[in-house]
C-alpha cells in the first residue's frame, strides 16, 4: 500500500487531460494526452533529497520539492486552459508497490488505480495536501494565513530623525533657506519666503528623510490634526550637514 495525493485536469479546447500524482516516497508522476486516448507517461521525478543524501542531511524533507512541484503544475495547467476538474484533488491509499521495477505497464497501473478509486468530492489542492501530510504525521501550513509585508530596516539618517521625533524635538533643515520646513510629531510645516527658492538635490534628500521619519512616527496613530501657530518643540541639530547620502 502507498499513500498518494494528486488530481486530473482537462482542457476542453484542446481535448487534452493531465494527471499529476505525488507518492509518500517523494516521487512525482505525470501523465497527459487526448481525451479517450492512452496517456503519455512522463519520467517519474524523484525528490532531490532522496537522490542526494546531503540535501536530506541539511534538513530538506523528501516531500518538500515534490509537493511544491505539484502546486506548480496545478497552477501552470490551470493557467493554460486546463480548467475542467476531471478528478478533484484527492488523497488515497493504493494497492501499489512502488519498489517494483517501474515498467510502462506498472507505471500506467498507478494512474489507473488512482483514477478508479478517487472520489468525486470537490476540494482544493491545499486541502488535499494538508490531508496527505496529516496522514504521514507531517506538519502543514496553518489555514487562513494573512500575509503581511516584512518590516524593512530604516536608512540610518531616517532612523536618527525618527529618534529625534520620538524625543519630542523638531526637525529643521541644516541650512536656512527662503523655503524652509519644520517637522514635528504634530505635523509638517513649510515656510516660504517672498521669492521662494529651488531646492537642490541635497536639500530634497534631507527633506525626504525627515518626511519618512515623520510617516513612521505617525503610522500607528494616523496623521495628527494640523496645529495653528508656528510654535514647535525644542530643536535638535541633525547629524551631518550639507549634502546627504543618496
């Protein structure tokens, strides 16, 4: 007896079908062809962790790659028009000896047993894989995982400015200009002189760092309401002066 997880999909436009299976020993099997015709058998793909003991020694489970390939094949065939579910993803114990010489007849028998025994019960591929791993006593992916982007480290200058805001101090340009700005925990304030001025690259980089620090400072509370007047917290000199690093 051997535990198998797999599916069969069909493409009504090309009248072709494909069956993909993974066995508990870490082998991926695939067969495809026209509806009603003898399927063409692909060469079985054994897990690299089975063929290469070093991979297994380094912690790669023999089923990791075959299961990943099962997902990849399912997504690829669905994308290429194999949208008819002929056999829903299923987990079965088959009366098949994978240790026997895998002749074409024996290989075809594996697919025939799967197709003949698979129940016509709709379920997702992930549900079938979870059941397959559970039968083997292996851990599975938690369901309903909410993806969240990994927090990236801040550039050093932004991190320094963020600490200044957290200390309650204001951020101001290192060089006074007719067009200036003040960034505090309360908000962002621009100061424009009578004629204004075009900011050079160094000034823009400095302002961008200050605004990034302020966005991180307020990300959990939302943007504070603008405050009237021009009063700010005590100013703290910023690290470096003149040109900022790109």
